[in-house]
């Protein structure tokens, strides 16, 4: 049990920097949350989420991915833009703190800044593509920011500008990775960059280059598909001509990596089919892992699904605990992460004021306190659930929200949505190497 669980010091405020419905300063930790009522320090300690069985699921997992809280008046924009790999292009940038977009990841935005509204207008009238880039603190806790060297293009597929022209709501999706070559301040007040689109290199199974021609008649699709054992035996024969044993090549076999990854993910109760294509799977995992920005950027720099899958398998095998990033208190076990959305165990959502959160869904958590306020359904990212602000019981840092079902028929009855930015994934034995 958490040592602070009996803490009755109700004079200490939550240190809340973010929540779904309130204005917050996204760049600094702050306890000044106008209108949030966070000054009422009464809080309730909730050590876990009893009664939540991730196997019992009546919630429609497609709802979070629709981002209906942005409104139902967005216009669908059709078409697809594919930028040539290795080509350089000038694109406008939308910088964000604590958000690292990955290909395939949905990015909902509510934009109120006049310069960026103008930027989005230009993007919509063009190829609907802009660059997303993560702003990194130069030192921990510092307000001094610099942009990462890699990012991901985002393609707008729905948009609506308010009648007053003071806001624009957008749904976009991550498409292609890029490396920044140079940047310039646009005269309209936003950043543009010349970027090189990073290639997606599809590496073949390395053992295929060692294959014995005399065995080719056994490699027909029907033969190999009929027997995994036959394929295994063929690989053993092929490896005879190599200096390395077959198991070394197996570590770079995309088919085996996919199988290994799906076995690891089987404990997380996915509510929709997990991709089996190596590239799609590697990005699905990249946007689901509750890892910090620097590790996600490592994945963005990798040009091969084999490299990404190997890195992700290594990380998942080492990942055991999720802790408060500020004080290190244990918050959840990795196996308690589960899916509430077809997009996976983590989703990207924005609040009514435009702040974007990558949110991990967890069915059981500890060491958290709930704000003593009635659960709210306003701007809820999970229709049918009401949210309550949750903070670390030790350091009061805002961690995310607890979501409670508003209907007795809804299952799960409740779950936690914790911000990736507030979590520290504890990896066994690898911390010192990074
Ligand atoms: Zn803490």
C-alpha cells in the first residue's frame, strides 16, 4: 500500500497542469488552473479500480477514434498525399510539447492561435499535409525548448472552421517520417522546414540470400504454408553454408518477429485485430508503448520495420512498471495496460482548449488520488464515461483521469486514462545504457 494512502493533509493542492476541460499552461508544471477548482484540496484516494475486468467489454471501441467531442460538423476531406521518399520538401510545422506523432496515429486538434489557423487554411487548400514536430526541453524542467530532428507528416482528413474564424478543429493522421534539413520562420508566424522524407526500407530475410538452390523445389508457397516445421528445416539446411547458425538469422526474420510480438501483446486484451504486416505492426506498437519522447524518437529514426520490431520486443520484454515521472512512485504494472479503442492501448486526444494528450488506458492503478469533484461528461473522450482528475498521491503531479461508466450496463465499469507525459516506464537493466 502506498505510504501516502492515509495522508489526510487536505491543505495540499493537486499539482495539476492539465485536464480535459480547463485552460492550462502546457509548457510548465503549474498549480494555477483557472476555473478548475483544483484549489479545493479535498481528494479521495483510490488505490485501484476494482470490478474492472478487461475481458468484459460492452463499450464500442470505435467511438474514441471518432473524436466526437470535437463536434459532428467537421467536413470530410478526400484524397491521399504521398511524398516521394528521400525527396526534400518545404512543409509547415506544427510543434507540440510531449507529443511524438507516429505514422498511423490519429491527431485531433482544436486550434485557436491566429497564425496556426492561417497555416491550417493553407494546408487544407493545398495537399492537406503538414509536419508535426516534438519540442524537447533542453534540460529537465526547463522552459527552454528546441525541436527534435525528426518528425512525422500529418494529413488532414476532417476539418471545420468556426463561424467566428477564431478556431479551427481538425482530425489528421500521421503518414510519413521526415528529417529536418533546415527551418525558417514563416512571415505569417509559423515555422516551416525543408525536410527529407525518410524511406521505409523493406529488408528481406537475410537467410534468403544463403538459400541452397537444390532445395528450391521445396520452397513453393503451398509447401511452406503447409508446414512450419518444413520451413524450419529448410532454414537449418540453408544456414549450413553460412558462418552463423540459423537462430541468428531468425532474429531478423520479419515473420518470426511478427509472431513473437503478437505473443507478447496477447496479454493486453486488444479489442480489434492487431496488424500482422511488419511495417504496420511496428508502428502500431510504437504508438502504443508508454515510453518517453526520447525513446519514441529513436523509433522514428529507424528506417526498417525489422529494426523497430526488434527494439520494441526488447523494450516490451524489459518493461515491467509504470511510475510517476516526477517522483518515481509505482502507478501500474505493464500488464494492466489494455485497449479501450480500436487504435490500441494508447490514444491521442485534445481538450476543449486544444491541449493534446497521448493517453494510456489502464484497468488497474495504484498510488493515485482523485479530485473530490463530481465526474464530468463534458468533452469526454470516451462517450458514456465521465472523467475525474487523477493526481499522484505522493507528489500531487497531475497523472490523468479516472473514467466511470454512466450507464449500469457499460463494461468496464471504470478505467484509468493516464498521460504518457506523466509516466516513466521502468525498464529492467537498460536504463544505464540510454
Ligand atoms: Zn509523483
